C-alpha cells in the first residue's frame, strides 16, 4: 500500500436556497471551502459531502517558497 501525502485544495461551490435551487451571490464572489486531500477528485467529493452543494471548481493551493 502506498501512502499519498495530502495537499491543500480550495473548492468553490454554488449555494442552494431553501428549495434546493442555486442561489447566486449578488456580490459576484463565489464561496469556497478549503480541505486537505490526496487529489483533486477526492477534494471535490469531500467538499460536496461537507457543503451539500454543487462544486464548480477545485484549485490546488501550492506552498509558496519564501526567500
């Protein structure tokens, strides 16, 4: 069994209103959750599990090297 290190991901989602329809933000800023998972697909599944909302995008957050 191979151990895969977890990486940080930011997952953007579309909130739902009380009837389950997409509720777009008036500000134009899309909400997100950040999680640590082995890959982007697992991050997307975990974000959907946490929020219960459709996930519109996943970004990997790379460590920034400081000089």
